C-alpha cells in the first residue's frame, strides 16, 4: 500500500495524498464529488425514486433465506415477520430466487399503497402466510454524467480520463 501511494504521489508531481487517504480511504468523510467531478467536466446526478420495500434483512445459506433484521414500523413488522423466520416467498415470488427483491419491486411498483402482500415464512417448523401492507420508500440513486457546460480545460481532463488521450 505504501508503494502504491508513493507511485501516486510521484505521478502527481510530488503531491502528498496523506490527507486524502486519512479522510476518504481510512476515514469516513464523504467524498466531495460535487467539487471534484466538475474539474473533469463531469457531474454527479442524483435521482430520488420511490419503490416498494418489505423492510427486512436476510441472509441465505444452504438451509434457505433467514430473516436477520426487521425494520421498525416496516410492512414486515406490521405483518408479524420475526428475526429467525425462514423466508419462503414474498408477494408470490420465491425468496430462494437471488433476484426476488428486484422482481418484487418491479411487480409491485404500480400497485396501490396499503395493498396486502402475502409473506410466506416458516417458523418453528410451521409454514405461515402473513399479510404485509404495501409501502413505498424513497431511495436516492446516483450516476455520473458529462457536464455539457464544462470548460475547455475540464473537457480535456475528461477526455484524458475516458479516452486516455487529450488534445491541446
């Protein structure tokens, strides 16, 4: 790791990255995308989407999909899902399918808030169908886009990063 940072410093004409490492790699400071990306003619675009969620955390092993968390006030908590339950299906979608949560969000994206969604669990060896009210929660998704208003210098930097070449 020390050799790598030394090479980075040499490539940056001797600039030290000690503070950068302490703040963003080893530390917990949020990376300043809004200040750095424009230097390369880029910008961070944030979109807030609203999507259906059940409000559980799970882990899958050879025994199935185990509920490890139930969010307070979530549809799962309202339905009576408990930590330790074996999750079998949600909204008719098998929890054994690794893409079940994506399928759930797609299937119920336009459903009515409060609609009852069946949640099939196994608890103490007994299968139970619980009813969870459909709820929607916001999620911010981000992506990097080219800044159409970037300066000529920023466009050259962007070209260097994306294409490996720059023009003078």
